[in-house]
């Protein structure tokens, strides 16, 4: 038997309603904040992620699905959406439009990671990116949007963690302090991190190797090396979050695993879903557009993993998501009634009603059993006499009550089905 590749998922019809609910909710909230939907290719030039996400990151060094096409161009399945959005903003000159520019996406991403609960190799994100606003007010907007999506999906028991990782001005001082600290423990670092010590010691802080993680615990904190502007920005952010009633904790351990971040970084962490508890991660990336070939443009955004949102939702049983089920099953007895049922079902579907009839040639008893199993709300039983009289009994499956309906009066039938 051919099986799906490790770390991928099938989303079956029974599971689709919760996916759709999350997609629809996030789309609706994004629209309310003025974010327009952007879609981009599944694969991009590898160079985009090398420059955007950063050569020194785990994502680029260990996790990308990279391949050469027939013309020997190096392409990569997108490991995340932000670099793709940045490329599209530049290529389509969106930076020249009225700022701020607000974009969102629902997309699949690909990372070669060790699969576990909440971590897969193909996964799905809802993300939002805000360009052209460098203020703390923009940080507040994007954090508020993420919080609203999580809240409206119905997930509780989530904490917002924020931190700042400084900017190009203050980071060199912080890097020196990190280098000094890690140099003292160099023999305990993994090979990758030893390589990172010179080029980008910040990345050691989010290495997934256990030993590196233990050493990183006591590393110097970004917050102690901020320049005046970064310090002010972080202070305004905190005051504004408090001002609009968004609860948060400052967590100096959050540095995020991608190189494009500067200043504000944040994560929404769930207490309900185990080790892979970050349901949403984001931050400011004022240098990204320039790094991938555009003009200096401020940016901030986030992405949330849809599988993790679903896990958090399930664990709390916070919302009952309606599954698709037929409104009406038209059972039939005999060849003429079967044709009549087909025509009636077709007519009702064209009016937007989810109606079904038998297409397997089941006995009447088996048809009723099927209707019951699929959770149908109403059933009609048609035989020769019903066709002749044009009247039939509509049965409400939840309370077994019956009403006589006129088969030729679709308006009245709709009314009886509660579809107006
Ligand atoms: P990220 O932290 O790599 O950031 O991913 C964002 C979210 O995607 C995570 O918090 C998690 O919920 C989900 N996620 C990540 N990897 C996996 C995986 N292997 N399996 C399942 N879910 C996963 C980014 O991707 C940035 N582009 C976010 C961003 C947007 N920053 C600024 N704008």
C-alpha cells in the first residue's frame, strides 16, 4: 500500500468543518481589521529564503525541501509565508501604494522536522503582515488581530508572551555579550551552533539541541542591551497593550527562530496542547523588504499553525462545530418514485438545499437506516400514491413529528424544512 509521506496529513470530510470554521473565522476577523487576502506560489527561488529567513536559521540549514528543476534552478517549497509576501510586495510594487499595507494569507508550509503532535512536515498557517508602519501602534494592531482570531475561534487558556530583540544599532553589543558567554561553553555546543557563534550567536538561543538549550538558559538577555529607541518602543508597546486591555507577560527567552526579526517579537502560548504549545508566533521585521531587494519598508506580522489551533480547540471542547449533514433525504419505493426523487432532489439542490436520494438501489428500510446514520434532519418517503397525489409526509428525524407537504410547492417545502 502506498502511504502518505511521513509528517503529512489527510483532512477527511468529518474533519473539514473545523478547518473551514477556522479559515472562515480568521478571514472574517482579518477583513474587519482591513487586511486583504494574498496568495503566492507553493515554491519560490531558494535564494529568497536564504536571504529572507536567514542562512543561519534551523529552517534554512536543516528543514527546507529544496530541489532543482529541469533547468537546474534551485527551488524550495515555502517553509513559511512572510518571505513570500515580502517578495510579492516588491515584485508587484505594492510598497508604492498607499501605506499602511495590510495583507493576510491561509497557506500550507513545508519543513523537514521531526513529526510529533502539533508538528508536521506539511502544515497550515493563517498569517497576517502589516507594512509601512514602524510605530508601536502597528505592533498593537497586529497583536490585537492575532488575539481576536484566537478568541473568536473559541480558544481560551492562552498567554501572550512578548519580548524585544533590539535593532541593527543595539544588536552588535548584544552579540558580543552572547559570543563571550557561549565561548565559555563552546565544547558543550552542537556543531551547528559552534558555526553560528561567529556569524549569528542569537540563533544558538533557539537551537533545538537539548545541551544547547540548557546552556542558553543563562545567556545574557536582549532586554539589557537595548538602545534608547528600542527601549522607548518596547515601553510604548507595553503601555498601549495595557491600555487596551490585552494581557501579556514579558518573556526574555523569546527570540524567534527566523533571522528577519527586529525589536518586537511575540508568541501566543497554549497551556492545553503539550510540547508544541506555540499556537502563534510573530514579530517586527523592518529590514526584510530591503534584504530581499526592495526599498526600506517597516513590517510586522504573525502566523498561527492551524493544526495547533484545532488541538487547542479540541482539548477545551470550547465549541461545537457543525458538521455537514443532509437537510432532506428523499426515500423512494419503486422505479417511478426513484426517478421522481431524483428530479425533486435536483430541484431542491438548485434552490440551495442539501437534499439526497437513493442512488444505490437500497430497500426502503435500508434507505431509512442510511438517512438516520447520516444525521439527516428530515425525510420524505415517496411511492406511487405520493406521486399521484402530489402530497407526501415530511418526517422531522429529531422528534419523529410528521407534516403533509405539497411536492409541487417548493416554496412551502422550503418553509417546512426551515430553509427560507
Ligand atoms: P513560525 O514561528 O516558524 O513563524 O511559525 C508560526 C506558527 O506556525 C507556529 O507558532 C506554529 O503554530 C506553526 N508551525 C510552525 N512550524 C510548524 C510545524 N512544523 N507543524 C505545525 N505547525 C507549525 C513563522 O512562520 C513566521 N513567518 C511568522 C511571522 C509572520 N512572523 C512575522 N510575520
